[in-house]
């Protein structure tokens, strides 16, 4: 009887050792897969993300950074931008099978929102007000990936990105929500988006724009701020809406300002902008950038904190 008990004890120890080794092996394999996927995402131009401005010289300048241009000095001018001082990126990888995965990416930006507003009183006199307030902006997106061959020896373990959602961004705190985005490229059907995280693009359905294409963009906005600021006064416009486009890893960027159209039947603010694609061929990013007027025009950060919403998408520019 003692011999039987000893045999059972030995087998139990061996069984638990085997299970432990198997668990360690599984955890190690999972960690290696997650590391490989993170490397894929860090290098992928489709997943590039940035909302900040390089310097204050870029604030309010609409001319593309890759073309010569100058800032017109006439009338009242609002110049503002984001000075990013801290960037934090988190990637949560869910292995949905041995050969498929979904990555949930969140980026947190912290820094200062800088506003420079002024007016030319005459040909030689310019009045300027400059202030800054703390900003925190969070951007999320989802990426789907597939492993084409199970070969651990190859770089990044053969993981490839298959599709990427749009980027959904908002300030902390926030009262602004983008309700709908309509993109109408010249000679193409309109694209209507109501949920950026559910709108995925891949190598086939990515927004493809031949160079010099004219694009019309219309956006609907809900703003639940209790202290709305109209600018210009009496216009009904309570937000500043612009398109940041041509963004890529080389640091290029350009901006196009939107015009206020009015309210729709649901009471949403409607803005429309026009954009001509002048970038060179390749993958670029466009960001619908909505900022509360109070953020820009009032330096009181308690009553008018940084308040913004952004939607971003990659797009492909072709020569023809």
C-alpha cells in the first residue's frame, strides 16, 4: 500500500511539473507573438498617429509644409495649436486564434494648448494676446492582423496588418462629439461615417485620391458645453473646425479651415470644408479637428478648459 502511494505521489509531481512547463511555454510564446505584433504596428504607416504641432510657427498656417508659402497678415487672425510634451502609447493584443489577432491601440497626449489671437489695427500696428492651458487628448483605434505562415524564425513572426479602423480622439474633459462625417472626393461616391472605430480600411478600400483631386468634407457636431462662445459673434458657430491633412512620419502637414453651414433638423452644428490633394504619392493621414471656441478665445482654463474632438483616417495619394 505504501508502494502504491509512493508511485501515485511521484506521478502527481511529474504531472504538475509538466503542466507548469507547458504553461511557461505558452506564456513565452504569447509574449513573443505580442512583441512581434507591436513591432509591426510601430513600423506601419497606416497606424501612424500625431495631433501636435512641431513649433508655434506652424500654428494657423494653412500652407502645406512641403510647399513654399507665407502667412497673410490682414484683419483678425486666430492662431492656435498643441504643444505636446508627453506621449504615452498602449497596445493591447488579443490573439483570437493561432493566426489572427486584434490590437487595441490607445495614445494619450499631454501638454499645452497655445492660443495666439490678434488683429492688425493699421498697416504697422498689431495687437496680440497669447495664453496657454493644459491639455490631455486620448486617441483610440483598432487594428486586425493575420499570421501568413507559422515561422517563428522570420522577422516579426510573419504577422501582417489586414485592416485598421479610423482614429477616435477626444479631450479630457470633453463636451464635443462628432456625429457624422461625409467625405466626397471629386468623381467618386461619398463616404458616410458615423462611428470611426467601426469603419475599417485595408489595402483595397482605403480612401484613394489622385493628386490634385478636390475633396469636399462635411461634418456634424454636438457640443453640450454650458458656456458656448459664438465666433464671429451672432454667427451661430460655436466651434472651430479644420482639416489637418498630409500628416506622415516625415513631419509634413497642412490645414484647411471649415465654414459654418448652420444647424440640421436634429440640432447638430454643420461645418463644411474643401481640400485639394497636393501631397506626393504614398500613405498620409487626415484628421478632422474640432475645438470649442471658448478653448481658443478665453484664457480661463477653469471655465473654458481644453475641449476638442478628432477623427483621423489614413488615405492613399496616387499620381493619377
